C-alpha cells in the first residue's frame, strides 16, 4: 500500500515514487570481489596498515624491555596491549569494507546490502576507536604516574585526567548504544533517522572535541615536570622531544575532528561510501600513532640492547684490525709486549770467561697492554754499590754476529 494508490473513477493513476539510490546504474552494481579496490580504499588501508606494523614492533620492544629489566608489568603495559587489541579490530574492519563492501565508490554504484555492511561495520569501528584511544590515554597516564610518583600535585593532575578519560569512555559507550531507538537505526539511512536518533552531528562533534581536549592536556601535562629533573639539559631536551611526539597524535585528532564535522553534513551522509573514508583514515592514524607514542619512553632498554650489540662488534672489529696493522708495521709480536728483533742480548761472564747464555734482553718496547713483567728494568739505576760490584759482561749483536766486552751492564 505504501507505493501505489487504488485507481478510482475519474482519477488519474498515480506514478509510484522510486528512490533513485535503489535503482541499479546502467552498468549494474559493482561486485567488490571482482572490481579493483578503489583508490580511496587504498588511501584508507595503506597508511594505517603500515603504522599498525610499527605498532607491533614497538609493542614487542616494550615487552622485551620488561624482560631485560626483570621488572613486573604495570597497568600501563596491560592498558596499551588492550588498546592494541581494539586497534586490531578497527583495522580489520577497514580491510573488510575495502575488500568486500566497495568503500570509496559512489553510493549509486554500491549495492544496498553492501551499503548496509559499511554502515554496520563503521558503527562497530567507531566504538572500537573510542575504546582504543581511551586505553592509550590510560596507559600514558599510568606511565607518567610511575615516573613522577613523589610529586603530590602532579599525581592529583594525573588522577583528574584518569577520571576524565574513564568518564569519557563510559559516556561514549552509553551514547553510542542508546542514542537510536530502535537500535537498527544506528546503521540504517533514511528520512526517519533524525526522529529516532536525535542530533547525530552534535554527538559526533562533541565526542571529537572531548578527544582533542584530552590529548592536548595529556601532551602538556608532563612538560613542566621534565625540566625539574636533576639531569643535564641535553637529556631534558631529548625526553621532551619523546613526549612531544604526542603532538602528532593531537594533529591527527584535530584533523579527524574537522572530517567528523564535514562528514556529519547531510550530503556527505547520503554519499557516505565516499565521505566516510577521510574520517576513518584519521581515526585509524589516531590509534596507531597513539600506541607508538605510548611505547616510545618504555622501550629504551631493548633499543639500547639492539644498538649496543652491533656497535660493540663494529668497534671490536675496527680495533683488532688497527692493532694488527700497527704491530706488523712496527715489528711488534702478537704474543709479547716487546720487539722481535732485540738489538742486544747480554751474555753473563763467568770466572773462566765462558759464555753461559742469554740472561736478559736489553731492548724493550712500550706496550700498555703487555704484562707488567715486560716493563723496562730499573732496579739497578742509581746504586753505586751495585755498580762497583758488577763484573764485565759480553754483549752479542745478533745482526752482525759479533761480540764485544764492556764494563757497563
């Protein structure tokens, strides 16, 4: 009865009104399983997938750092891994709509059941995004609480932001699940949606603004405390830059807020298969960049272990090569601290003048790494008694194979 009117005498048969979005285009609906992925879909999944791989790397380094330090896990560690689970779900949804729902194509080319898939998928994705960002913030706040625990005022500020983040998480979840009645209007699109869901544009906008305020507040929070630490200025600047990388997260949040407002406009809501891409992209970047930012200060032991190993090997290799070249060029032996070509060998003289053998080498070379037994002998220097009692000795020059006698030792 809704599409036609029964004809009556003297009346004109009305023409049924069709929704143009429900009429297949001349070439038919696209088949996402056969059609090439739209370039907008590539722009969506490529960056967030690349940063997701980096997320996995920094999470591994963070866990390895705990193992190296032999320290127990804190709430900050559990929170960031929970956030990564929600982030994984978000990225999986983005791949689903890119591969199976034709996201990026104009809505007139996308079949109705695939439009419905996109709407349902992003209803879940935006909820996952809120949970992921909230647990990232809780992880950063717990880490800051660990670093600056003795400062009472700072701890109060941390507790305030923790409460605000938790309140945002609870309020956002309730609003997401309770805004539309019946529940199916959360993903259905039509003229009756505003009557059953209220002002969705205002809900999206307030959620994005609160996100931005929390991110900026957490970014600024540790900066004054960092410059009160008893460390040199270079380290203070380095730590400030590490924490300052959160500015990229703030930029992603601000840019996402702009696209949320843009996507909330009626014409973008109608053509949501194209308009949702920018919002979804920056929501995913907000999650992935947030995980990296939360892990950077906590993975220092693992990074030092990775860098120190190759650096030490390179240093030892360079030192050994230089040592070998130095010894070969100067005639040093690799097993002793003195020269192979001793210019003089002292032969002890006996009463009958016979040569009894080599007593001590006369020539020495200075080697800081040689044993102390190879030092230059100084025990007889300056003693007139010892000089008076010494007998004449014979010196042998091995190069000329000649001997000469001398009264000097």
